[in-house]
C-alpha cells in the first residue's frame, strides 16, 4: 500500500524510483562501496530494502537504531549482535549458504539454519568467511558508525578498507541523511582515514517533483478507493514539497479523517516526534545549532541576521565559529545556501522541519 507509513520492502509498494533502483543495483555490482544519500524521509531505507530484497544477498543493518538502542555508543558486541540478527532474518535459501560458510569460524555456532555469535567472535573472520558467498552489507544511516568503538569509528573503517582491498566479493552500502557527515566519516579524500583513496559509487535520492507528488497522491487515494479534489492535492503538494515520508503521512491520515487541517496537523506531530531525537542529538553537540536553525526558520536567513539573533541569545560568537557551525549544519543537510537578490542566504532544506522550528520558537517565546 502506497500510504503505508513503514519503509517499503517490495517494488510493488514503491512509487516511481525505477531508475534509482537500477542505478543502485548497477553501482553495487560495480563498486565495493556505494553511498546512498538523501535528506530525511526521502525514501532511502525503502529504496535500499527493495534493492536488497531483489538482489537476495544483502544484509541490512539500521545503525541509527543501533545507536539509540545501545545508549549512544556502539560497541563491538552490539554490532556483532545486530549482524547476527540481520543474518538470521535472511531468506532461508540464502541463509543456508551463509550458515555453511560461517560454520567453521571460531565463535560461531550453528543450529539448523540459525546462527549464534559468541562474544569472542572476530568480525574480520566473519567477513572473510562471508566473502566466499559474496554478501552486500548495507548500513543504513551509516554516519552513526562514528560512534563505533573508541576512535570515532576508525576500527570499523579499517575493517572496510581491509575488505575493499582483499575480499573481492564483499560489497558495502552506506546510506545517510547527513550527506557531508557521511563523506567526512568515510574520509576517502582524507589522508588520515583508513579508507583514503578508495573509489566508491554514489546515488542521491531526491524528493519527488511537483508532478510526481501529485501523481503519488492520485494513485494512493485511488488505491484506497477515495476520490479527492485536485485542489486539495495541489495545496498539499505545495506545503510538503515532494518528500515522500510526509506525503505518505498526510495521505494515511487524510483517509482516516477526511479533514485537511487534521491530516496536516498529524504530519506535523509525526514530524515533531521523529525530529525530537535528532534535534536533541544536535543540541547535545551545541545549543547554538538549534538557535541557528530557529533563526533561519523565522526568516533571519543572512549571515548578519543569524549572528545578531544568536548573539542576543547566547552571547558573542567569533565569525570563524559561526562559519563552522553553519558549515556543519550544511553537511548534516539541515540547511542549504541559496543566492537571492545577489545575497547569500540560508534556508531550511525541509519545509516541515521549518514549520516545527517556528512552532518551537513561538512556544519558547524566542
Ligand atoms: N517511492 C516511495 N513509494 C512509496 N512510499 C515511499 C516511497 N519512498 C518513501 N516512501 C514512504 O515514505 C516514508 C519514508 O521512507 P523511508 O523510511 O524509506 O525514508 P528514509 O529516507 O529512509 O527516511 P529516514 O530519514 O526516516 O531514515 C515511509 O513511510 C515510506 O513508506
Ligand atoms: Mg531511513
């Protein structure tokens, strides 16, 4: 069902995206490492899951979930457990091959087609064995791997670099909403990174165009047996800007309530819940990030205006520090630079996030 709010697993539930799907599969055949990029709620996980399902030798690990469920620190044990769970949820035919390949690895026990990793199992040993079968390891929201181990994820990258150089049947897909952060983390252009100099494929998932968004709504409502006026579709598309996650949320709720305002309100509530964790994570790094986002959302979108807004609320800030904060927010895909009337301005990438930030600012009287 198109308006199902969970990530899609099969092509029949995925609207459009044929090109991206083929591109992703082609890239995985061609490159040992593939990056799948796109802003929050744009449909990365769905695309990844559908592709892995069709390729049949893929393993899916949600690193963001791993990060939040293990209290903000990803240990070797938690990654090993996640891998064990992912392997045990594979289709039986492929799982049989995997269990055969892993049977002789120290620290792995096999009961039927169920695997168990003991804590002494070595991940490089597991990768070596998986190479005999040829496996795609997909890490969703991979920028959270920087919280793996004690050295900002370097041990993990060293393992990937080893696989890149020696295990020709292994493939890695890293998806991420924080485009620049993911590039920085992998560091293929950074001399200090274990992955320095490695080549990778890159695919970007974009929001739907206006026309595709309209078509998405028509199809979704038709599927639900509902007739909806073009005017309403037009108004919704205008507000949600082609981001499939929000379109689905609206569609799903409109079918329930048949009320535009209530459906839109539930999009905002859902988005607030969804963004809560991410905004808290951002605030933990610096409260100023939140202030900057609020400033931009409220229309203080030029350098001087942002600086004034910030200084009035959190004290003086040197220019290089502000430049750095803005650059980081861009890397995390919260904001982007635009040039209007010959002036550099910043805008919030996702209009729903901008609305939430304005609401929070009003509530806090900022
Ligand atoms: N092409 C599509 N067709 C139908 N539904 C889609 C499509 N792309 C995304 N969706 C829906 O949008 C929502 C968000 O999709 P998904 O979780 O795949 O995105 P994401 O980019 O991984 O988001 P997040 O930033 O939350 O990880 C889900 O409800 C999913 O079902
Ligand atoms: Mg996702």
